[in-house]
C-alpha cells in the first residue's frame, strides 16, 4: 500500500472540511466511487491517493 493511503481514506471521509464547502450526498458517493475504482485499478493505491489530493486541490477556494 501507498504510505499515505490511510491518510487519503481519512481525507475522503472528511472531504468537505478539506475543501471548505458543503458537498451533497451525491457528490460524496461519486467521489467515494472514484476512489474505490482507482484503488481497484492500482493495487498499491498510488492512483487513489493522487485522486484525493487532486480533488482537494481543484476544489479548494482561492485565497486573496
């Protein structure tokens, strides 16, 4: 497993806090499905960890 896999799983469950906005249930389910699909494709979990990092980075509000 990837060294940050456990951290990525925790971030997935608290994704709204990291993005600082409310996520709908549909969005949460979609992101969880994307995470599990990425995990199935790559046994080590590299792709799944990268997916969570990218989701947080893309959705984070801009700081002025």
